[in-house]
């Protein structure tokens, strides 16, 4: 059974309502998670410890009904701990695949930057092609495979920078800030009387979707029109990052594709079957901030990537 764009919007609203039962604030992060889910993208959440990054991913997984897997990244983690391995079975005299935690629909890569780049690279094929290769044999992960990774700011101790090839595979990088005074008071009010760590099921979060429904929502995006003027605008915006004097490394063509697909998803979740320039503008920062490198001079001057992206959005002429 196919799903209309109205059905897709209603499904997103239902997932949003379930997650909001436990998560206070963070509306923008939840919205980007929904957009990434529908457009088949991966999300990187960055913020200081204790800002509910992991808990938000758990609540989101429970609401979507997707098969959930989790990897706690540590300095001694090995690629085999993520992918699995072929072990010899002495009873059958054959090698048997022992699947790692990556074999799931929604993978929480918790504190992904606490493991060395060699282990982080185990995710590259999975994130790009949704499959893994073990001992020359390819294993599919499924069309709904999605990585939600969390990381602590690079200023924290014991963290490694993510390889550029891996960063480019994330559709969005979202900054999870400390809550406002009012939100923090509500958090303490909600969680301060409980004993032990919070769990999604304790807040009545139920699955309002499943893998089949998510796949139908993703297919429904085919009904969203991406006009040639919007394509040209998206490409000009991304190409502008390669010519800016304060940006040492600009965004790749993959960034333009991701930005266009994400804009289609945002349009669908807002009840439109066509993309407008505001869809591209609203997602530009989250799509580009982790793909750009500041020039040494800009770093010395304390420039921020977000400010440069905002300037480029303002300077790039949008179609009327």
C-alpha cells in the first residue's frame, strides 16, 4: 500500500509527539532526525555530556519501531566488534557469520569520536552503501539502515577527530546545546523524582511506525517536485563554499545531493509537494557545517563556520 504526502506528514507528527513525551525542548534536533529518516540520511549529534543526546536517539528509535542497535565507542574498540566476524564451527566444520551490532535498522553510535580512525572507518561502507563486506562476502543491511551518532566536542579529553570521508557521509551535524532555564527546570521536575537512568518505555513511548511504513514514507518523497531553479540554487550555494577566501576546504557534490533530498523531505513534512528556497536555507547550516574547513587565518580570527554559511546563504541569490 502506497503512502501519500499527507500520510507521511501525519506519521512524522505521530513520531514527534511520542519523542516529546520524554524529551523536553530540542525541537530542531527532532525535526532534523525526522527529515533524515524520510530522506535516508545519517545524523551526527554533538554536545556536552548530559544533554540527552543518547536518550533522544533511544526515544526516536522506539517511536519509529525500527530494529535498534547500539555501539558504545571506546579507545580499544576493534572493527570486528562493530561488523562481526566469521567464526569456525567445529561441529559443522564450516565458518559461521557472527553478526555484529551494525546489523540493525537504526544504529546508535554512541560517543563515536572516542575510538581511533581505524575503527571509525568500519562504518564507511555501511553508511554509504548500506552493506558490509566480511572476508570478501557482502552482507546487506537493509534500505532503512540509519546511523545516529553522538560525539562530545573536540575540546574534551580523550576524543579523536572524525575522518573527513566519514563526516561527509552524515547528512546533518546537529549541535545539542544546554537547555534554557525554563526547559532545565522542567527537566528536573520530570526526571528529578525518578530513581535510576531514564528509559523510553517509562514515559509511555510506543511504536507508531515500523520498517514497512518508514519505507512507504521514503517512497512518498517521489511525489515532491524539485524544480530546476531550486536545483541551480542549491548547486550555486554549495559551490560558493569552494570559492570563499576563509574556507580552506569546501563542500562536495554529495553535499548538494543531500541538501536537495533533505529539502524535499522538509517540504513533505510541511505538507507541500514542491520545494521552496526556504527549505534549502533552513537545512544549509546542518548540512554544511561539518563539511567545511576554515582557513588558518579564519581560525586565528575566531570565525565560526555557522556565520560563514549564513553569509553565503544571504549572498547567494535565491529564485523567486
